[in-house]
C-alpha cells in the first residue's frame, strides 16, 4: 500500500495547496473544510487546547475526504512529541520558531527515519499497523515537514535552514515576524516586506516550498501571485466569529426596517 503525500500532490497538480488553521479541536470542522475543497488543515496545538487523541479524530475526518491533516506543535524543542504524533498517523508537522541550523537538524532527526534522522521504528497507526510496505522509506518521503520562520534571527539564517535535508516547506508566521521586527501587525511595513522577500528567495534557491499565513481572499491571492505555494487562508474559529457576526448583524438591521 502506498502512502499519499496530499500536499505535494496538490502543489504538483494545481501549483499550490490551500489550507486552514483549525483551532477549535473539531473533527466536524475538518469535514466541512474538506467538503468545501480545502487541500489541508493545520491542527493547532501551539495556540489551542487540542490534545493528541482529538488530533487523531480530526485526522480521520480529514482522511475521509482526501484532505491532509498536519499539526502545528507547541514546542520546537519537544522532538519526542513530534515523532509520537507521526506514529499515530498525523500527515505532517509544522514547527514554530525555527531560528537556527542546529534546531532544524534536531527536528529532522526526530521526524525522519535513518538515513535522514533517528526516529524510532514503530508499527502503529502511522504505519497502518504494517499495511504500508517499506514504511520507513515511504514515511521519509511522504510525511510533510514544515518549519516556521517568524523572527529576525530565523530570517538571518534562512539560507542555511533551507539547506536542511528532509525539509519540505518554510512557512512565514507574519504575526510573530512583524512583532519581532518592531512592526506588530503591520504586514506592509518595509522591514516585514523585505523579510518576506528574503525568505521567499531563499526557498526558491534551495527548492523548498514557500508558505505563508493569510486571512482574506485578497491576501491569499496576493501571496499566491508572489509565488507562495502553501497558503493558509483562515482560522476556523476566527472565520466563524466574523461570519456569524455579519449574519447576526444583517438580520438585526433587516428586522429594524421590517418593524
């Protein structure tokens, strides 16, 4: 049985992969996003309450519709948790705040089997209990590894980080990056735009997929036009709050007119 790499397949067929952060811990939200045509979700374990058992349920829900389920971990140094999540069948990981080559190497050590890393052999859900043939080789090729660049130090080291064997994607966290550069929340500040361009150029030079966070249609289209290949376009909880708020206000305004 062959292990899929849904993100890579979407990028190869469509030129990009579109995703969403899911902070709600809801498997049903994953199903709804998959039915809507999303390519991948990033289950948020950095800024949300989601536990490992819930992540497995969210992954199952995603798998039903051919959508990739990735997890953003909390601690970039907690390599034991990274390998454990892959063991239980997560399709890939996003690791925040990667700033140095040594950090990148330690992450690869944890998430890749020999000869790329030192992940421990297992036959659990990730290996489909032995159904995947040559699981260690397939896992090294198919489980997606994303490292976030979100600080000036990370930008300064981005060329060397992009040379890390086994790295699939560098993802820009604009909120933390703009804050670290002294322009909180200002994506348009010259220093932030320059950092974004630096990361994008490094990814292109090293054949690493460039990724970035967005929160609107216009922002997503802008980043895709720039050449970003892995783009998130929403956070499920924020999207629900904003959309439901607009719906409620529209009804109340219409009700005033009708009375």
